[in-house]
């Protein structure tokens, strides 16, 4: 998408050195645009864990490239030693963020493809690169497609309003910064805006890391989409007064039964939407489905992050990025990063294959290859 009028992806290979993976270092946005070089598996693990990259699709793509870097550095004395090193690298990457299903999915996909390409190690390395690039390209293309499907919903609302602005509320950042390109929740918004539909976005600030205020607002501005940043607790008020036409959020893991894990606070938005009759949609590429678990509240692991994210806030002061303390220094903090929205509160799931109800029957209708054994890993 756009950065100062230039097309960018969130992750790519270095132009002159294919042993270096480059990313947009998102912790500095919107104040600085920084490109970071990732050269080792440990670089990738730190980038995922410390949120230099974040968002379901981008975490998966970064893990895919991490496995490629692991293949470059793995011992070549034997296939057994080579694969053992890769499996250790996969374990290291999987341990970084437990909630996003794309991470484990990408590591498993790489390990299976690399092992199948053996026993020629050079061919296995080439396979790792090909799969990493394929994961990234699929992520961008699937987001583009789901954007077209979601655009139809916005277009229909616009027609009912006689062309008046369609007010969309979103939470966290499920934009192109959370994927390789286009985004999930933002993809329908960009597609509608580019087609001349009048659309306006209410952007939740999304405490504690403020991905909405810092990232979603920044990328919407780069694309020229009208938007307004709001405190997280304003959404319900806006819905009560008819100022929200629909909610679109992303997801870090959606079960094939329709339960949705997304950034903390999503569940409360779904409750408010349900109470006010506002359609609540979840946008996701198929790589974000979990085909094994059935009960989101019981079965989805919820990441708990460091207390400093809640106690401190980052901002720009005198052209310097600084952190300030918000709470009493010795106060205890609980920092749950995600919550689960039950399927009953979700109007529909927007995927690259179309839109379906948030139910086992609805999801399997779009993905019939999973019908006989949905718990089989993708």
C-alpha cells in the first residue's frame, strides 16, 4: 500500500542480498519510517516477540522467511542434522506469540515442504525460499480478494443511505501493516474508497499499545481515507446514536466453529454492536482459521504480555520518541493481549472465498475440503 505515494509491502527480500529479509519496523510508526534487516532466526524471533512486526498475516509471513533464514544457516553435514536444526528453529519461532495461528501454520508448512524436497540440501534451501515467498504472495492476494467481497457490503449500505458516508468502526490494526499488503479489516475499506464510495472510519485507539491510534490512523491517512480516532470506550456511544453503520475487525485466530480471537476489547465492541443492531463482521484470510479447536473461550491460548505496555505510554515530544509512566509505579498490572468473541455475536466472516455465517456449517460451506475432517491440519 501507500507510504508517501510509494507502494510498499511490510516484508521483502533485500534487493541485492537474498540472505537478508527486510521489514518495516512498526514500533517507530507513525513518528519514524524505519526499515530493519533480519539476518538470523533470532532476529526474526525478536522481531515477532517484541512486535517489530505484528498482525496475524504478517507474523505468519515473517515466520516463513525466518524458516528460510534457518535453512541458510543450518549445518549441511547431513540431512538429519539439517532438519534437526530447522525443527529447533521452528520451535523457537512458535514460542514467540501463542495466540496467532498463522505463526504455527507457516512453520508447519515450511517444515513439511522442506523435508519433502530432500535429500538435496541445496534444493531444500531453494524450497524454503520459494515457500516463504509463496506465503507472502498468498497473504497479499487473499487480502485483496476478501477486500472485494467485503466491498459489496459497504456498497450496499451506501446505496441504502443514498450515497451518504458509510461509517465503519474498526479495532486495533488489521490493516496492510498487519499483513503483507491490503490488510483484512481495512481491505474492504480501501476497495470501497478506491471505487469512489464515501466511507469514513472510526479508529479505536486500542490500548495498551495503541495500534489503532498509531498504525491504522497512519495508514488510512497515507491512503487518503477519511477517519477519526476515538478512545476505546466511545464506540458504544456512537452506536447508540446511529453513527456506526458496521463494524469490521480482524482476527489472530478464528475457529472453524466461528469463535473469534482478536485484540483485547473486540468482545466489548461485539456486545455493543449486538445490543444496537449494528452488523459486526470479521475479515480474515483462510490462513487465520484454526481447524482443530472448537470452543474459543476454553481452548484458544491468550497471550499475556509485559506490564510495562500498560504502565507506560509512548509518544512524540520535542521530536523525540519518549515513554511516560501512567500508573502508580508499584501498582500491579494484568496485560491480556486478546479476547474471544463468541460466534453468536458475529454477523459474518469475510474471507478470500466469500462471506459466510460464523458457524461450522457456514465455514465448511466455503471450505468443503475440510468437511470430512475439519480437524485435519491445513
